C-alpha cells in the first residue's frame, strides 16, 4: 500500500529541505511511491544528516520487527492503521507560487499538536500501532488454536465414551455366554418345514440376560417381523423379548434384550407378527423349545 505526501521541492534541487520525521518513517516502512520515494532516495545520497536519521529509524523498526512474530495483520487492523495515518498527516493547500505557476502543498501538523514533533515521539507513535497490530494477530491466532484444541478434546471425549460403552457391552456379552448358571435351549420348527430353521437361546433367569441365534429362517413378506417370546415357568403370560428380521441367508440374532430379572423360563418361542411386534403372541410358534 502507498501513501501520498504533500508536494514539496524535489530533494535533489537547490534549496531543498531536510526530510521530516514523518517522511523518514514512511520511507523506512516503504509506504512512499513514485517521485516522492525517488526524490528522497536521491536526497539521502547527498545529505549525510538525513541518511544518519534514516539509519536510526530503520534500526528502531528492525528492533521492533524482531520483537513481534511476522504475521500478516487482518483487514480490520490494516484499516485502523490507514485511519490513524490519515489523522496524523494533513494536507493543506498553499497559495499559488508565481515563480512556479502551480499549487504546492506542504505537510501541516494537527491543530492540537505543536508545529514540530521530535523523531522519537513520531517513531513511538508508529511503533505503538505496529505493536498493536502484532498483538491483535497473535491474540487471534491463540484464540483459534484454543478453539481447535477444545473441539479436538470434545471429539476425543466422545470417542472415549463410545469405546467404554462398547467395552462394557462386550464384557456383559461374554459373561452371558460363559455363565455356568445359564440355561441353553434349542428351538426347532414343527415339521414339515422347507429348510428346518433352528434357533438357540442362552438365558440366565437370575439377571435376565438372553442371547438368541437363528439359522435358515424363512423370508418374511413386507410388513411382517419375527418376535421372540419368553414363556414364564409360573404360568404368567408370555413376555415379548424382541422383534427381528433375518438377513438374506435366513440368519438372525437377538443380543441382550431388556428382560426382567428373576423370571424362570418354561420355554421360548418365535412367532410372526405385524411390523412393530405384539404384546400377545400370534400362534402358532414357528420355532419353539423347552
């Protein structure tokens, strides 16, 4: 980006003035463009005093640059910097000079400031804005890193909770399969049957854990499901355990459905019900076993 300083006699012409503190800072920051930058460059080649002042300004800016990480400031920070520069530099039109036959503009300080400002005060003003921009960028970077870290921790917590739930269910399934107190029942179809479907139940009445596996089940028409029933030994009504669909090979499973504990079973059965299941079995049982 470039800033246009008010017109002044070229630095390489007779009667030239020394570079102002504002011009030194803008030149060091490479904010000048065109003839202004070229005139100052030529002036520094012939003016040891201005060249020495420029070296001091560049040294201070370099020290500031090493103290701030080199991030590109966001658009909002750049706009604020432009606004501050517009307040610092005011262009005042001067009367026409008859000798040159044209208007010439010069730099004028703000009305509420003294006409001349020291190089140190001017440089401190610029360094303050540069430091502000650097700190704003660093703060935005840290905020983004914190938000990303929080999101990553949230994903890790969810994954850990899922793994813990899977582990607990795996232990529960293993306990149900290896429990010595569990009853094991085989369910068969009444003849005649096409492929002789078969079901196997592992059930522990003490805690109500049940595992059911079936093979060679007949496919169902649309809107129908299979339902597994537990028939209590004390003569109570059959208890619905779960509804299920077989796969394309007639295989199906019911793993640890929600059943009441402490209910001994007399037998188990499977019926065909409407989608969603029923509370009372629709006889006959297509699979049954004691």
